[in-house]
């Protein structure tokens, strides 16, 4: 990817709950302006986002699932090194995406004083990212990334 600049516009789903998340994602996809959808476990809308994407693909059989990109994120409250892979599996299960949809799994943000989770410490980020590698190695996700660092 060296020297390649990708310009991607993502449709964000922060604060969209239940049916609002479903209808907003479906409308965004139908508009033709968005094929990139952003969600996170902490938004509590992954299943609605995934259902909307599934409905869009079902009603648009000429659209290749591989043209859709989804990002979901691991929150600081989930940064328990021993549970990272299970959190990833839970997100993947909630999203229930077609296998060809490109899924990126991110560390949402580094956390801070407001995060009351003893298992999370700033010096554990490297261990956390290494554990995320298991999600990539087991083909649960297509890419790993960090966000808001």
C-alpha cells in the first residue's frame, strides 16, 4: 500500500439505536454514496447494522459483497487480554456479515481515567494488539487497525 492514498467515506452509526440504525444504514447504502459502514460494540447496534447490510445485498443482487467495507471496534472496557478473541467473535456474530464483506476490527480508543477496568492499562496496548492478531489469523476479520489514538 506504500504510496497509495485511499479516500473512503464511512457512514457512522454512533448514537443510532435499533431500528434507527437499521433504517439509516439501509438508506445510506441505497443512496449509492456509502459502501463503508462504521459501528462499534459499544454502540449496541452491530446486529441492526449487519441486518441492514444483509437486506441491502438481498435487494441488490448485482452489488458484490466484497465492495462493502465494515469497521467495528473493541472498546476500552473490553480490553481484557484474555477475552479479546471472544469479544471479536461476539462482534462478528452480531454483525452476521456475508463472508466477502471486508471487516476491519479496531481498538476504539486508548481509554483513560474514565475507564474503570482494572484489566486495562496503557502499557498493555501492545499485548492487546497482539491478541487481536488471533482474530486476523483465524479469518474472523480482514484487517486490524487503531482509532482515536
